C-alpha cells in the first residue's frame, strides 16, 4: 500500500471515530424511499437528519424546530445500518403522528398504530430477511 493510501485509510478511521458511522445522507435517502413506499408521501420533504454524540439515553429523537422536523441520531450507540433503519421507522411514525403527542406520552396509540401498520405491510421485512435469501 502506498503511503498516501495509508493516510487516507487512517483519515477515514479518524473521521468515522469522531462522528460515528451514522451516514446522514444515506439515512435521508432511506427517508425519501420510506416516504414513497410506506407513507404515501405524507412525511414532510424538508426533514433534516443529524448525528450527534450525546450522553442521553436515547438512540435518536425527533424535534420540531424552525418549521421543520429534525431527526437526531445519538452516535454513541454506533447501531449499524439495519438498526438505524428500524430507528428511522420509529422516528418517521413520530413525525406523521406528531399532533397526537400529549404531555403524558410521546408514544400515543396513533404512534403504535403507525408502527403496527409498517409491520403488517412488510416494511421491516427487507431489514430482517435481506441477508437470508
Ligand atoms: Zn419514540
């Protein structure tokens, strides 16, 4: 291996260890695909996906700031792509049921029904069975 290739690999490793492996761009692409396939375009198109390392005990969270939704992944858990996609479904359901949130629960029956519907229509299948053809 040439020297500059070694530095490139080292650089990639340093960058990925600083920000985790969460790829916001590819998650944003998945969000658009999910929106088409499972939400009939009801998810807003201007949702932002961020990755931040926090000590909070959450895998990800959705917030509504400056007139758009932000899904923030917690990179301390380094979940891997499949788990990140499952978490994305969780957050997508938060977005489509946002109005149903109350002070007592952030997972109202509307949110649970959204996740159940995704399960029934097979949204999880490609994640659970992809490698087992
Ligand atoms: Zn939640």
